[in-house]
C-alpha cells in the first residue's frame, strides 16, 4: 500500500508506541491522586507539558492537554470569545470544520462572525482583515497551514494587527506543528492548537496553548482537571506518547519540496490542475489537485483500487457534498470543488511512491 494521506493522520512511531505501552502498564495512577502512584503519573504529565511548551516556544503554564485538535480548537475559541466584552469574531471561510463548529456555537449565542475569503493564492487579504475589525471584535481565529491546499497564512502579520487592536488571536497549528517553526510567532499569539497524530503520536490526544495573561471563560464551569479548562482524567500514556513523538519528529522540508516538484514533472503534460499558493506561501507536503471532468471522489476510489491512499480533502469533511471549503473560499465554482482531491506526503513517502502516483494520475486524466 502507498499511503499519501498524511494530512489526515500519520502512523504512530515505534518510540511513541513503546512509550504508550510502557506507561499504560506501569503508570496507571490518576494524576490528581495524592498517593505515590498518582504522584508518578503527575510527574510524567508535567514533564510532557514542558516538552510540548518548549516545542511551541511558550510558557508551560499555558499548555492544556485535550482529546484532539478538534476539541482544542473549540475549547480555545469559546473560552476566549466569551471572555470579551463584544460580540464579533473574525475567521476565514477556509478554516477546519472544528473552527466553524465553534463559530456556529457562538452565532447561536448571539455573536456575529465575519468569514474572510481567500485570494487566488489561498491566503487572506490583510487589508480585508483590517477592514473587518470593529470596536466589538473579541477574537480573531485564522489557521497557520490550510489542511486542504497547504497555503500558509501570514500569521505574524495577523498577530501584529490583532495586537495593535488589543484583540486575542487564536491560530490552528495542527498541520504545521513540528514541521514549520511556529516559535517565530508563538509569543505573539494568544492561543495555539496542536494534535498528536499528525506527527507520529496517538489519536485522541492534542494540546492547546492559552495565554495565561488572557482572561477566559471556562466552557464547562466546575470541572477540575487541566486547570478547569478541560475536564476528565487525563490520558497519561497518550500524553507521554505525544511528547515522545514530538521530541523525535523530524520534518525534512527540502525532501518534501523535491517530492512535490517531482510530481509536477510527472503530470506536467496532463490537464491536471494544481490548487496552490506561491512557493513562499506554500507548505510542500499538501497538494491540492483537480482533474477536469472527474469528481475527486472517483479519483480517490480509482487510486484506492491501485492500493494508493489519498483523500478528497479534510477527513473531517468527508460527508460534505460541497467539496472543500478552501477552494470555494478562493472563488472557484462548486463544480471545481467537487473535482478536488488531496495528496499529502509524510516521512515514509518515497520518490517511487510519487512516480507510481503520477503514472496513475496521468492514466485517469486521459479518461
């Protein structure tokens, strides 16, 4: 099998599996218990918290472990937005489904949400962002790397704009964590979401950073774990496995650019369209593509018959009939959106995998 859906999830590393297994067998105490078994679990929890904070480049006091990137986005957005005095939030039309779910919840509570479109390069227009800011704007939530087309948003510039207006800024870094250097902006934003299973850790585990200096309103008042921000007994084995994966994860940027360019070479004579940004604004491992006249789902199923795994976009949008949000936000038609499919590389991807994929795409493009 050729697996080319790393943006959806990645296989756990052997080190993460070993860490999970060992901790599950040997350190089963509740981290909130005061006996020795609980103390040992608590020590490992705090050690993992320090590792994640160091990788993010933030204060460890702001790290909260969650059950997923989805949960992290929802908790962070609702906690920050509800703490403000206004009722207006700014996001983009191409955010992850979990961000839109949080926005839908806010709208039901009387908030007004402005969703910025994307330019033809797949990034927001900063002037449009500035123009959308109002006196009652209480939060900006715009991702780092888009999970569908891999465009990189100008996070530092957005953070500067948010700071000038005193507005909290939340950034979804699920796709970029451990792959791009988020420490370049992590001190300038108020909230960051990351996920374990995108970098070789276990599913069902993630983390958020919430600026300790920012006021928040707890989503579930009365819970006690994770400073009352996220209730439930923490999953110590998963958290230690996540920290293990983060410590060992290596992303070879140049390798992924070479794979992307090789795919372009192979399919260059075909009618296949690339939905992408300019190189300096593009994350190489995520490739958005369309074959004119073929629905993305047909392409995905046809490649699956050849033991090649790709996707039609974010796995969280798999039941959507409208195609991906990013391509629609860029101004493409619904018909074009339904032609969209995504190829995403990982550390296990080889040039041979890309050549086999390219051969099959060229075949499909002649149908």
